[in-house]
C-alpha cells in the first residue's frame, strides 16, 4: 500500500480546523421568558433582590455537567494560612458575550498575582469567543455557592474577599444572561445580604457594569472598599461582544492594577484614563464611583506589602479601538 505524504494527509483534514474556526458563542436572540418580559420595574427589582435565576431549554445533561464544573472549581481553593492575610479572588462574567468572558479571565489572573492569591482564585464565565467555556457560568446560584465556599475556607477575622464582576447592568443591579437560556440579576441588597450572612466584612468589590454605582452606598462599610464602573444613573462603555475589554476593565485591570502602586492611586489612574477615552469618543461621562472604609487599610496594607515589584504588560485589543469601529 502506498503511503501518502504528510501534506496530502493534512489536505484531507480541513473539517476539524474549520469546525474549530466556526465556533459561535451563545447569542442573545430570543426575548426573555414571559415572567421576566412582562414584569414591571418594581417586580424586576424584587426578583434581583431575591437573586432570581431562570433557566430555559437547557440540554438534558446540562445541570449535571454544570454541577461538575462548579464542584471541580470549588475544590481547588487552598485553605487560609494562619497569621497571613490571605486574599480570596472571585472573578465573574455574568453575561455570555465573549467580552465579559475574556475580561473575567484576565482579571482573575491580574488580581491573583497582585494579591498573592494563586490557589485561592476562582474564575467563572462563559466562552472567551474561541471555544465553549470549561468554566462554571457566572450565574447567581454559582456565585452564591462560590462565596459560601470561600467563607468556609477563609478566616473572616483575618482574610479578604476580592470580588470582580463584569456584565451588563441596570438600575436594579448586575444582570445574568447566558445566551437565550439563562436570565437573572443580583441587586446590591441581595449581594449585601449574602456577604453579611456569610460573615464576609473584609472585602474589595469591583463592579464593572452600567449603573453599577447603585452598589456603592449599599455595600459600603468600615472594612469594605468598593469601586464601580459608573454612577447609578450612568452607562459605562466598551461592552461590545467583539472587544477584549470594557473601558473600565481595560483601565482598571489591564492598566492600573497591573502596576505595583497602591489601590487608591491605581483607581485614580483608571478613572482619569476612562475620562480621557470618553472625552475622545464624545461620550457622556460614566462617572465611576468609590467608597473606602476607615478600617480598610488594616487588611490592605499587608496585602500590598506582598505585591510583586514589577508591572505586567497590558494584553488584548485596547477598548478604545471600538470607537474607531463605530466611526467607520
């Protein structure tokens, strides 16, 4: 039997590469379920306060597969170290648009490095746009399970939660939307109640979404630092599915927090950079908000003392490039 040369064999295998290249992430094409679509603003706010989650038309084995993804992720968390202020990082994309999946993945890496949290970091979210996601989805239920597991392994008197969320937002909170199959929302009231019930008072919360300023007054506290991408009545920008970053994620995570500088200086830099981009695009300012409690420095100082002394380089396509696309 005559053997074909390697080039001839490879020529016979276009289907696999074509299949990989043609992957399409979940799309938002169907209207919300009737119970959501017909709800009033007050009813939707109540649903967000309850952490409501609706799943529709999932494959039969989806629940089992998602359970296994979540179980594997939670099992990776290392226990806290006695006498050491440990950070536990949870980086979550609640919407399946790939911009959020890409942002949450890189945010998890940056925050884990900055706060010495390798082995104590969870990343949840949908596809990064190239292949189906192997991560647990950033659903309200999964977020609650992750926070509960972190509360089990951390010392609440010593350790810190670092929570980064990225998604679309609304005046009632941050939105969960997995293609045409998953809907829900988490309100500031709901998140505050979860953290209180779990006894997590030491926390750095970074909320990247439109209207995310609604979280700031509710989640503020003596031991809490919270930063939002926008004021409670403003949109933030860059949440285009094709982007690698939102404006806020690019400025805060991809630039400012990569550098060995204090948290306050980093967020001041990020806010100035966002303002510069918005002015360049003639956009209505998003007005990022913040609140830093009077006792935050007690846990922040030892974390920042262990920060790496060198910066890492930004990755991905700059979010400001999406403005150039809009002008074409």
